[in-house]
């Protein structure tokens, strides 16, 4: 993981203690092979994670310390603001714009041609699909954390 | 918000109805979804804590993948689908909207 190595006190781990296979799926499969590896940069996916946390009012377990990937505290603090005003490169703002379409609160979420072209300027189709798939897991997991009452906040 | 059917009247066991109640909380159209103590107790009366937790995590992936399929336009939208593209109006109205 990209984290500092400190234990994660997220209540997910206590709730899941009797299902270690599910913890393994999150910590030893999804996180290292999709969230941290894959085609799109881990920094981009971590920015996305921070925005989805802000939009959904949850904190994800075990996804590491953003500062390890060069995300400054100032960037992390600003991540919930309007995407186009964020002091980030266009390649990262385009991904966050896709994140806003994926947010569960956006019932009309849709990647239109304009957004696709913004993304395609920086990522190939495999990376765009991977980003979408990563967000699928993160958004669904956010819903689960809220429904199960373990937002981690 | 919900389909115009009542699974309580359907051919489902109490265990299955408890799982369907979980699904109603997890569905993406239910922005206030939260499993109540009574709903959790109903689940745990039929499933072990491990099974109930697994069901919830499974529904997490299903819910997230559904959102992904809609945003990437990888799924056919049925007339009954309340999730529309920007600017479109749902043609379907659930019983809660009447």
C-alpha cells in the first residue's frame, strides 16, 4: 500500500474481522492491483479517491497516505471544491470531472463526448476504462460504508 | 423511487426478503439508504454475521458497477429505468412518486 505503514483504525476492519477473505479482497487484491497499479497513475486515482470521499461523506479504509504520492495537504483540503478551479493539471481535473459524473448523488451522470475527449487527450481507452472501473468499486464501497453505518469519519 | 411491485407479497422466503430489504437500502436511487437495526436483525436472524457482511459488500460492487455501466453508456436503459442521461426525463414513475 502507499500508506505510511501505520495501522488503519477504520471501523471497516473491526466489522470485517470475521471475514478476512473480504479484507484480503480489498487490501490485497483491489488496492495493490487496481487502485495502486494498473494503467492510470496512482496519484490520479488517489485524487479521485479523495474527491469521492468528499462527495459521499465517507473515508475509505486502507488506501494509504496521499502525501506519499506527492499530494499536498493544500490539494487534499481543496479537493471538494469546483473541479475547474482546482490547482491541478488538466489531466487530473478531467479525471475528477469524470468522478463527478460517477458520484452516486449525480443521477444523470454520463461521460459525454466532450468529457471523453478531455480524458482521451491524456489517457488511452484502457486507462479510461480502468479509471471508471476503479470508481465503480469506490462508489459502491462508499454506499456500503454509509448503509452499514461505518463511514470512518 | 421503488419498483411498483412488493416483494413482501412475492414468492420469497423471509431470508430472501431480508436480503431484498438490504438491496433497497443499497440501490443508488436511495440517497438516504441506511440499514436500520430492525433490518440488520432480520438479516442476522437468517444469516451469520459473516454472510450478512458478505451480502452487503457484494451489493457494494453491484451498485458501483451499475453506476459505471450507466456513466459509460454500456447498458440498455429500459423504459422502467429512473436513471437518465442529462436532459432526459424518466418515462417511468414509481409508486412513491404518484
